[in-house]
C-alpha cells in the first residue's frame, strides 16, 4: 500500500472514529438527561419538597433546566446522524483495497460534506484513538482537561 493510500485510510478511520465517539458522547448525555427527567417526575422529589421546601425548589429548577437542555440538544437526532456517518465511512474503508488513493480521497471529501456536526474537543481524542490503532504513540496529541473529560464520556 502506498503512502497516499495509507494516509487516506488513516483519514477515513479518523473520520469514522470521530463519529463513533460523538455518537457515544450523545448517547451518554441522553441517558443522563433521561435519568434526570425521570427523577424530576418521581415521588422522591415530591417527598423531598414536603420536607425541605427551599432546597427542593432549587432541585426542581435544576431538573427543569436539564429537561430544557434535553429538548434543545436533541441527542437522539445527533446519535442517528453520527451512526449514519459511521456506516458511510465504513463503506469507504471497505473500498480501500479496490480504489486508488485519488479516487478514495475524492469520495472522502464528498462524504465529509454531509457529516453531522462534531463535538470539537473530541477531534483530538479520536485522532489519538486512531494513532494508537496505528501503533504510532509518538504522534499522540496532549489532551487538555476538557478533552480528557469529554473523552471519558465518549
């Protein structure tokens, strides 16, 4: 396999990994937001409200905010879009052995035009994943604390 084809294959794998990480991130966010929404409607909160009216008002406000965040982010939509992108890049990876580097690069560029929005801090995390898969630990990017936190979620 020539250098150009290896680079395109790396870029395909990186794009696919970024979509996988992003989908997993939104899946975990959705789980957390669903849990908080269910907790907000539970009897435990009502019991707490009867015993501690002022702190429970704060809890209810926080729960309401998380419910609004869930509706605003719509993680399920983002998960579906990223999973479609994962399949798209997987199909391109399957063509690595049959296409030349220029054709594959062109198809990669076309595929990127319809990508779902990415979570920017996950770029370095996904890049490090692919670098480790390629057995090139010298090329790792040093992650910031935010990238480490979001990477742990994803």
